[in-house]
């Protein structure tokens, strides 16, 4: 009987219980009058409540997709990361999620912890219908400017999608030369599940690259600052000079024209 089951075992059941089965767990132990079990059940109720709030938030993130799915089978979200750093590539990502598919936890990548981003990245890569990644090097950014480099990398990301999207939801931009219908959404990475997924894929992809560059070019703190202009990064840049992954068109203010 339930009231004879050791409380420690019930606690283990709760910890191991998948969130989608918490309601069943609560129903199984709600009538147990022991104070320890009541505490465990209350913990389970709070956990279930957090999940339901997250499900409701994700449902709100799917407003643009649900509207698009009425007439389109394949809807991509697209975002970029790395327009502002002094060093490293610019990375874009385009993601097509299955119709009606929810991935709990997706949000603007800046609002998600590094650990959670890694978890979501793996889930997105496993569950998405298609993922495309576009990049542009520091040299290309210097050559054509960061905005044009962004557009170029976005076109590359979309070209990799298979199946090809019928509609692309963008974070606030309309990409010239992209032969697919587009909808720009202000703050789209926090308002669209597809754009949020793309922002996470782009962010994690670029972060991994910068962590590798930190081993190739030690002393600049790339693993930590990801190429952005932190005080430590700028001090290293002034002391040691630019690396091959620094953007010459970005760093003259810090190094002087002789180093650019």
C-alpha cells in the first residue's frame, strides 16, 4: 500500500519522474497522510506548475508559426550572432521545426544559461526537420562590412535547409536576395520559437568556435569573452597585437592604425 512505502523511495520516485508524468505521481501519493510524503507531493505540484507555465510560454512563442502553418508546411526561423565582437566569425542559423512541435526552454539565447543552451542545442539538432548554418570570416566582414556579411551568411544558412522553407521568420531584418517569403519580427528571438531555436544554434556554434580559437591564440580570453571587447581582451590586444581572427575594421580604435 502507498502509506507503507518508505518515504525515501517515494522521494526517489519523484526525482526520477518525467515531468509529463508528474500529475500521475501526484494522484498516486496525494492521499498519503504522512508529513514527509505531503512535502514531496507539494514539491511535485510546484514542479508541475512550473512546467505548465513553461508550456504556456512556449505556446505564446508559437503564435507566428501557427499562423504560418495554416498555409505553409515548412517554416524556418533565422537569427545571427557575432555582429559586434572584435574577433571571430559571424554565424547565422536557420531552423525548421516540425509543425506543432514544442521544445520547452527555448528563448532568446541571451536569456538562457550556457548549460541550458548546450542542452537545447542538442535537442534542437535532434528534433528539427532541418538546420542550416552560415558563416562569414573576419576578413570577409572587413571586406564587405558586417551588415552585408550578415545577409550573405543568412542566405547561406537558408540554402542549406532541406526541405526548403516556404517562409522565413527573421529577427527584425529582411534579407535582400533571399528568394523565399520573409516576415521580419522585432525581438523575434524572444517572440518566435523557430527564431529562438535558431538563435541558440548560432550562439552555441559560435561559442564552440571561440573556445577552440582560445587554444590557438591564448592570452586573449576568447573562451570567456567570445571575441567581444571586454577590458581584458582590449588590454591583451594592445599588448600583443591582433590575431588573424581579429576584425581589422573593428580594432583601430584600440590598437592604432599601425596595427590594423
